[in-house]
C-alpha cells in the first residue's frame, strides 16, 4: 500500500478481507465464500454511504452467485453519469479476478475490451494475485472500478463520447 493516497488506504483497510478460498465449482465452500462476499460488500456499501460516497448497487442475479448485475455512477461537473454494471465470477475465482463490464461504454475508450470489459490488467491484476484469496468483489470495485471511472469518465465526457442523460434528452427534443 506504499504510494497510495491516504483516502484509498483508509477505505481499503475498512473493507473486510475474505478467508475462504473457494470458487463456483466448490459446492458448500463456495456458499461460505459467497456469505463472506456479501458481508464485505455490505460493509463497503455502508462505509460509502456514511462518507456520502455512495456510487454503486449490485446483487447476484442468480442463486449460485456467479452472475452479478447492477448500476454504478460517477459525478462529474455536478452531473451524475450512470452505467449498467455486470460481471460473471470466473470458474477459477478467487485466483482470477472478475472482469467488470460496463456495456454502455463498449467501444468508447481504448481502456476497455470487447463487450465493455474494463481494462484492469496493468494495475489491478497483480494486486489481486498478490492478495488472493483475501480480496473479493468489494475490493475489485474499490481498487478496480472506482479508479477506472475516475480516470475515464471525465475524458469521455470532455471528448463528447458520452453525454449526460439530460443533455441527450434535450438534444433529442430539439
């Protein structure tokens, strides 16, 4: 955590670490891991809300907890930009981090793979590997998606690649 800003360090230390090393193919141990994931996500969400930094909603969209969907948002120039968020838990999880997808932004930035998967390889993947199995979904959102949104959304807005929903409505009515 050397070289990290104090806010990121503080946030990360408050997200509970996970202990169960199990993936979707592991049956009962996976269910134990899934409970840990939920506890970690709840703690992270509560911390964000208490710091007036609420920026995502996600939930498992199947009973096995292998498919997750929701919304994430970023406020830039006092405007809220909201995006669909989805990802699948890889069969090799937790050794492999989930690939976070923002389908609405597919093809709008070079820091994205086909299907709207955000690029996390250079900075996040080594960190995930070093902290496996202690990191989970909440950590991927905190250290992967949050910095990606902070870096990319302002550039996409300023370049005109994405428009605020009110701007899009106004221009459609004209």
